[in-house]
C-alpha cells in the first residue's frame, strides 16, 4: 500500500462506493489481525495517490478475505518428534 493509511483507503472508497465503506474497513482490520499488513508510522503515511476509480469494479466485488487454516496444526507439528510412533504421520501424539 506504499504507506497509505487504512483511513485514506476507506475514504477513497466512500465517494464512488458508499456501500463498500463498512466492508472495506472490516477487510483492512482483518488483514491487520492476520499480520498481512502493518500500520505505517505517521511520518511515512501518505494519502491514496492517485485516487482509485472504484466505479470500475462490479457491485459484488467488495473486498473480502477467506482464511483456510484447517491444516495449521499439522503444519506446526514436528514430524519427527510429535507424531504417534505406531500410527505415523500425520497422527499427532496424544497430549
């Protein structure tokens, strides 16, 4: 985002897509929660330049994110030490 603030992005959506303001704000908050973006320091924050023409997007194209974390525990497992000795991978040892 080249240092653009979340508020400047939300403000850029408002004039052409007022129905997207809430979903855009929620989307940016979710990206922040997932550590996919970070807050810029006030010294480096910029406004969205040039403004984005949001009217070129279809009404159903509101920003959204879908997280697939069904394999997260297996990815974090230590395949050498955390597996059930008899069952093998991907069965974890009983806690």
